[in-house]
C-alpha cells in the first residue's frame, strides 16, 4: 500500500482543516520544512494541496511547489485547478501527478483532455459527503453520486483516484473503510483520505486491498509514526 503524507497549504502555511472548513485551521508551519520532515521519515511521495486555490484566494503556491519538488521527491498535487493550463503549470512546477477535483464535475471536458494528454499522471479527486460529491473546497454539495462519478472517471481512462470522506477529514475519527472499498468497485486504484488516525486504520485498508492512503493530521499529531507505517505497509 502506498502512503502519501499530506501537506495542505493555505496562505503559504502548512495547515490542516477540520471537515474542510476554512475557519477551522491548525497551523503546522512552513510547508517546505514539513516536506523535509516527511522525507527524513522515509516518505517516497508527497500529497501537496493548494487550499488557497481551492478557496479561490490569491497565493504563491507554484513557487512553494517548486521548492518542495526540488527536494527530489515525487509530488502528487491538487487544489484550485480549473483548466488544462493550470494542469500544465503544475507539471512545469515539478509535480509528478495532478489531482483534478471540482473541475472534474463542473467541466468534465477538462478531465477528458487532461487524461488524453497526461494519461496515468492524472488522478481523479472524488470528495464525498454522505455519498454525494462535494466541490469548491468542499463548500458545495453536488447532485451527482460519488460512485457513479468514479465509474465515469474510469471510463475516461483514469486509473487512480483520491477518495475523501469529507465528514471525517481532519477529525481523526477513523477511516471510512466501507465507502472506500465500494469506490474501488469502480475499478479505480483508490487512495483513501479522511479520518485515518492509527495503524489499525491502515491495516483495515490493507486487508481490503486498498491501493493507498493519505496521511494528514495523524502524522502531524503523532497518532501514526510515519517511519513505522512506511516500514510496515510499504516495505
């Protein structure tokens, strides 16, 4: 199972949000310093998100992404991507993989074009609250069902998806194994996100053959030791 330590960036800082709420922020300092910390712990890929972009705020994310990518680690990045041009800019800034979220739902032609251009380097970001897709920094609930959207993404040639249970994100309440396994029935390689708090959560995902897991507040707060998790689940 692949592990993706997360660095969510808001206002130039590494943060975690509770349930994705803009006003429920915990600041964890300089994002480049955090990237170095996760690399020192053995991380093989990082998940770096432009939260400012997701909330349509001005930011210096491209430069921060360049600095993190220059550390020599593959970077999977998402947040605030509204066009194929922005996808191209992320790759120019050093990203290895780009996650498309809101734009997948609101402009499916962008997902289709990006998938045609970049193939397996494009990842679908499927964020859900009680089974329904959420968009625009999780502030809007769409009508579409998350599972049906996953099937559409797979049909376009997308192979991987980050599946986030928005109701659990940042809360350390435990991963939604059932919904994650259900999403995997689309045929996508599913990277679980939201609520992961312990090695037991990771074991539950592994037992169900889940492809990967994003680690956020759990590694920041120490409820999961990243080095030990990598040794047990990746090696």
